[in-house]
C-alpha cells in the first residue's frame, strides 16, 4: 500500500504546502498520516477532511524543561507509529523533526523526503547543534530535498554538499482555491495582511499609513502571534488608537485555510512586506517561499510588496502590484493611492495574477516533479 507519514514538531496545518501536497497524494490513493504538535496561536488551524488523510497531534508545550521531555516523547511517539504502521515514505517537514527522522533510518524499508520551509538559524546551544547535525544527516540520506526559494536551495546544496535530488517548489495555492473573476466594488477599500503577525512583516508604518489615506481605506489583519511576538497585536491596536484609526483596523484570529481564502476574496489589495535589509536568510530570500502574494493573486487582489530586486522582478515588473518601503508610511500610502486613483488598473493587476495562478503558479504544477519522485 502507498503509505506516507508527514512529521513535524509543530502544527502541520500552519503550512499550506503540506495541505496541498497531502491532498494531491490522497487523491492519488496514498494513505497519508500527519504526526505533529500544537503551535502557539495556531491551534485553530485544521486541514479539511479527506478520506485518505488523518492527523495526529500532541498538545503544544511552552519552552522550558517540560518542553525537553515533550520533545523526547515526540521522537519516541513518531518511531513507534512508524514501526507499527510501516509507511513507505517519511516526509520530514521541519528541521526540528530531523532527530526523529534520523532514528527512523534504522528501518530498512523507509525512504525519506526532506522539505525545509524555514532555514534554521545558526546553532546557539547543544540542542540546536544536535538539530543541525541531524538535519545534515537526514538531507544526505533523503531521496529528495525540497526548498521553496532558488537562493536558499543553492545555499542548501553548498552547505550539505549535495548535487542531485533537489527540488525548488514554490508555496503556491491549489488551483481549486482560485476565485472567480472579481467584479467592480465601490465600497470600502480593504487592505489585507494574513499570516504570522510579527514586526518584520507587518510594521507600525502600515497602521500609520491609514492616517494619510481616505476613511474608506481599511486594514484587515488575519493571523496569529508567534512565540517571539507575543503582545504585538495589542501594540498595533494601541498605535491605531493613538492616531485615531482604530475603527479602520480589524484583527481576525487565525482561520482554517478554506475560511481564510474566503476572507481574501472580500478584500481589495494584499500586503506582502519584507524588511529591506535583514541578517535572516529566510527574510532575505522569500520570493516563492512566502505564500501571501500567491494567495492574494488567487483571489484576484493586486499586491503591495517591498521594494526589493527579487520582489520587483517576480511581482512588480509583470504588472501584479506596486512596490513600497515597508518602514515608510508615506511610501505605503502613496502606493495605495495609486490603486484608489485607478480602480480599473487595480482590478486588471489582480486578474492578470489570478490567471497566472491558474496557468502556472499552482501547487499541482509545482509539485509534479516531487510527485513523480514519490511514485518512482
């Protein structure tokens, strides 16, 4: 039987590519099992039901000595599941799952696929050194490795000393998530941000820009705080009150993806902002890795992106949106005014992007090489 286990030390429903790839495989007759945990702020995220997909999760555990026990139990739990259920493939989808995956290497029938959504930071302690060591061993044992960005893929190949078995798969939406063509809307103009709510991707300048724009421009934020950004939503709301735009800021808790895509269709432009400079490789190389612009385009929304060379090349030059400085409220407001001054152009941008998703930027097309690898 075609049986595959996805393992990750987090909530798998927080990663849309896992939902898309598992559904592709489930539709092909694979028996798919997810072994994961909860995640701070994202426990409400769930996969839609599918007859060939099941999800098993341990509860979330906060950092501290209990988390060390929790992690050890997770590794043992994964090993027992694999020993009893005998999957053909193990789909390792985060670096923290690598020690558990490495232990599974003693099971001779197993093949491993490693998908790195976020590259880990340099090790800062004994446990992180263990994770990095296991990551390297798993990557070199894997039949294939997946990264969501070409720059990060090349860096990964050099770091791991690999020459083959590498795939770059962008975090595109499923073709089934593409909305119908948008109609004209003369009501409020809703800007949308969705995902993890952190200062690097949703700076105060976005809220400040509202004060320089007409009252019809509103900001909708859908998502959750991370461990490192607890309290940031409250600070955004306080800033909005201070400058008198709190009635134009709406915060919505994290939603299952199907509901999230429905909310996208109720908005008018999408924010996909990255810092203009960062020491974090994940923030330096996010084109393809960020699902935000693709989700917005699938809903027919034009984009507001950071004025970075790779973002300009992928999204601005083809005509899907405008660039801005994410730390400059005037720059953000100026880009939004361009949408307001020419609503027809804004709709045309979103429609061009929506067709690109249907034709090319969808997960079914991007995942096809990996699918062939698994079947082979």
